[in-house]
C-alpha cells in the first residue's frame, strides 16, 4: 500500500457508499498526511441516505440492538442513545466513522461490534495505544471532535466541526 492514502470501505448494512462532505474530506487528507506512513485511515461510514422502506428496517434493527445491549449491560443503559443513535450519519457528511490500519492491518477494537465488553476494548486499545493516540490527536488538531462515548470513540466516530 502506498503511503498517505485514504481508503473508503462501507461497513453499514444499509449503505454500500461512504459519503463524506468535501470539507471533511479535505481535513481528513490533511490528517492523513501528518500521520506516519504505516498508519492509514479507512473511512467506513459517512452520510447514510436510507430509502424509506429500509429506514423502518434500520429503526427496528437499532431498537432490537438497544434491547440486547440493555440485557447484556444493564449498568450501561445510559449509553444507549449514544451508541444506537444516528450520531449525525443521517444529517450530513461531516459525521464519519474511521478504521485505522497499522502496517496494512486493521486495528479491531470492537471484535463484537458495539457489544464488545469495555474490558476487552481497553485491552485491545492498550496494544495500539501509541498509534491510536496519534490518530485521535491529529484528528482533533484537524478540526474533528471524537465521540465522548468509549465504544463510539473506539469505532472512531468523529464530527467535523466547521468554523465560520
Ligand atoms: Zn458513527
């Protein structure tokens, strides 16, 4: 893989495309250029324009997911709106999710998706602490705000902040 590339790979069940606003894309390119060549960004989710019939299916899927999450993690019920909310993906292409590749290998912080226990997430995070800290730091310097929820931050949900 050549250095300083940004890859797009749809991770959503409902969208095969990853749509990013030109402003966020431009900022992402700047971030990628500041990262060492063995660290590559992969944009997995952006704006999702879901057709009306899929929207209902999407809502049902989210509700079922939220129910399962509450069943598995009753103490984390307060995180449900953050994890199962749209987080702006239905608004515009300034809200994106990013995977990170280190030497071409994807860092998998959430092997069980949003159902990954925090202990496992933190253990995996520790393995790539240096690279992830660098990515988070460069994204923030580049105008992105990383989601405050630990699970969302692990799938690197970030919002491009437009400054007037
Ligand atoms: Zn997201």
